[in-house]
């Protein structure tokens, strides 16, 4: 039977790096970013989790008509989506991490939106559900009157799991289980409690606020989650709270645990488990999810075999920052890898990192032969690619002929290229200083002269080498020929 996820979506972006110094301008850490990755967040993350496990899932949501909204659709490849317009910019939440420690989160487009409309097709999708998860992220979906009326009716027919948000409306009466965390539950119950919850009550503060919300929300159950301590289940037909412990796991980032819990509840209830058993299984599912790496370990979807759209997983470097690539694949050494992580992994395995650079505007046979020859010199080949603005400064306003995103995608389609690192300067020195390859390779037209990057490359023990040059093959020649026939 199909699980329907109803709720708000957003684009989540992770900037991962290292912080080894403070800024000279202010006492704040400087994060050297080596990885940029985006994914569907909110209800989109719940749907992705379920689809990734093979469950038939439909996502009912609304999208902003902007680039972030289009990226979100890409990340939801493989999920059946029934949607309408949000009438508001797509929310983007960017987390900056130094190692496993979050440094700051930057939110864009996260102002209070209007309650979106809902189409007949969206309502039909909810009618067809065998189980429903309401993933409320305070963006208005759960407040739509038509949708709420339908959800209230469906509570008598199928299990409805409601993951609430402090900025969202109360759950509709009759849902199978509401899943606030302890902070959310405490805040929601504060207006109805005559005194602060005490530790001495059975089940502790979680049970006290859970019981208040059970009456307030008129749900069949409330499962108050407590992070690493597990959860407490309050049921309308049971006087005593049920403590649900969580297994101990090493987890640095709790992001996505609540989404995984809600997904697990839907799956186990749909499979026929009673709520106490489903709650125990779902808490273990969430712990396993975090122990396996959490959202960082989720495979990328929707970016094809090349680069994601600019602003998603791919961002032009400045200066020398990596273009983050999809992370599907069995090992860190798969093609289209993030360049700095790839270089680090190859070196860690005792391998040789090879890099080359250029504009690669209109790939021709000379490029292909030189790149293939360079790849044979080591264990991976990373191409340092001039950005569009860099090419314009070097070659004039009519160039490049092909955009940096398309040039990078063409390069990554070649078997000999393992990663692409876009740089915005006139020379690749800044990119090279971050990448630090063992070999820096250029075409044989440099033979007899010292490469301009030689001193820098040799400063960390690297070497500059040349590969055979193929005369009579050049981008300028191809461009001139195209101009004559164009």
C-alpha cells in the first residue's frame, strides 16, 4: 500500500570544511570549505528515505517557482510528486560545519508564507493513501482548510502520523500518533499547564507534557522524543507512559532523526505492528540511521551522472573552492567525486594524485589524448577548469563558447577524468595550493620552458610534467571554423 507524505519541502545545503584559525577581522572561525552538498529537506527528506527503501511513496507538497524549487524537484527523482505552487520563495537552509561541529546555519526565504492552495489532484493522492505522514515544517501546508478536513476524515481509515512544528497548526483530531521532540512538546504544552513539569512524575517531564498534549490534540497517542535517551509514548487507552529507550550510537549530527522516526512509524504501522512495538522499532530505526552517518550518508539523487545545477551540489569555486559532485558509488574513489576529498582519499591509500588545467572550451581530439595520457601517470585525474569569468578575462568577451557547467559535465563524461575543480582566478595557483597534486601535467607545447606553476608545485614535493602535444588541433581553430559556417 502507498505511503503519502504531506507537508512542506525545503532545500538543505551542507558546507563541510575545516576550521584551524580565527578571522583577523573578528574573533570568528574561518572555515575552509572542501565539500558542498544539497538535498531535499523537510517532507522531501521523509519521502526520499521511504523511496530509498523501496516503499511506494507519494509526496504531496508545493514548490516555489525559482531555481531552488527546480533543484528540489531534481533531488526528488524516484519519488511520485503531486504538487502545486507555493506562491513564495523556496526556503533554503545552509549549514556550515567544521568537521562534525556545526558552526552556523544561514536561512533564506524562510519568512512566514501564505497558506498555499491545494488542487484536486493533491486531495486525490491523500485519498489513495494506505498510511499518511504529515511532515509539518511551519510553511502552511498543514494549515490548508480543505486538506485538514480530508486528513481528519482519513484518521478513521488509515494510520496518520503527524510530525508537528512550533510554527504550525495543531494536528487534526484523531491522528494515530503525534511525534514532537521534548523541546517542541514543552513549548506547545506551556500554555495549558498550571505549573512546570517535574522530574518526579512517572516518565519524567516528557510524560507530563505528553499527557497535556494528548488531551489538547485529541490524538490516539503522543510519542515525545528525547534524542539519545529515546522516547516516551502516551496513549489514550493506557494510563501509564511507556518508556522507549534508544540504543547507544556514535552520532555527531542529529539532523533527519525525527524524519526517520516518522517514516519508521508509518512503515511498521502499515505492516500491522501495534503502536508500542512500532514506536520501539521506529526509535531503533532512527538510531541506526544516525549511527550509519545520518543525512551525510544518504545517496544523492536527481543530479544524473554529471554535475547538479549551479546553486545545488555544484558551485563555481572562489578562490579554488571545489565543485562538489554527486556522492553515489561504492567507494570514495568513484568518478565525479568531490576533488579535495578524492585527492585526500587517493593519497591516504598511497596513490598518486594527478592534476591538469585549462579552459577546455570546445573539447577536441588533442584534449582527449592529453587527458588520457595524464590519467595514466597516476591513480586519479583532477581537472582544474577556468570559470566563465576567468575565460572571458583571458580570451575576450566572446568566450567561452560553452558554459563552465557544460564544460565540466563534458569533462566528467570522459572515462579518464575523475573530478573537476572550477577556479575563478586567471591562473590555477590558488586551486593548486588547495589540491596539492603529486603531478601537475601540461601539454608538450610547454616543453623546453619551465611551467609557471613549477615553483608552487615543487614547494610541497610535487612535480610538473608534460604529455605529448598534438599540433593543428586547437579550440581557437575550431571556433574560427564554426564562425565561417555559422
